[in-house]
C-alpha cells in the first residue's frame, strides 16, 4: 500500500511540474487569448491573426530594380491589390512613414496575410522615407493617399505604383 501511495505522490508531482512548465506559459500567449475570444487564426503562419485592412486609399510603390522577375512582380501587384495569390518565395522589406498611422495599420494587415517573417515592416522618418524613394533605395513603400498628398512628392517617385482602395465600413 505504501508503494502505491509513493507512486501516486511521485506521479502527481510530475504532473504538477508539467502543468507549471508547459500549460501556464501557454495561457499567457496571445494565441490562447484569441482562441478564448473565438477569433480566426491562421494555422499555416503559426497562429497569427488575419487583420482586417483599414478603409481608405493607399499607394504601394514597388521597386522594379529589386523585383526583376516579371512573374513574381505580377504576384506582388496582385497581392497588394487584395487578390488571393499562391505562395510567393520572396521576402519583402516594407517601408512606412512612422507618422502615417493608417499606412502602418495597412502594412500590418498585409503582413498578417503572409507567412511569418516574409515581410519586414520598417518604420521610418518622413524625410528619410522621401529621400529613399527619390533615390530608388527601397523595396516596397506604403503610404496613405492623405499622407502622400501632404508630405510626399509623388512626381519624383521611381517604381511601380499600385493604388489600393477600400471603403470604410460604417
């Protein structure tokens, strides 16, 4: 009888240790909170939430010097226009002005539609972003139309301009 008591005590100690080491940290993860809230998660890209695109008009500028392959370039254009595309085997660095909050939200929405770490989001100062665009030293630039009209000189842009528009939901 003593052996059974010791065995039960030993097993309960192991189960308690496993609970503390494995289950409790998971309870503090964002994916568990989303599961409890019933929100949609994407199992392919390690439980990231697919973010809704904000409403408004945006410009996406794709550098043709870095995206030479016509087929991949067309896939990126389709992706940035909101169309469903097959998997693209190419990483991106998306530059967004730190002061353009709508574009930051839009970039995060695009980022959530891609596999993890495929699109790096780079927040830059407005003057630095304008300078990079004029010099052609960027991969992808995303700006809202309002911000572009106020702070960017669109006439000096060199690249493939992709307009994106989504009506705001009421």
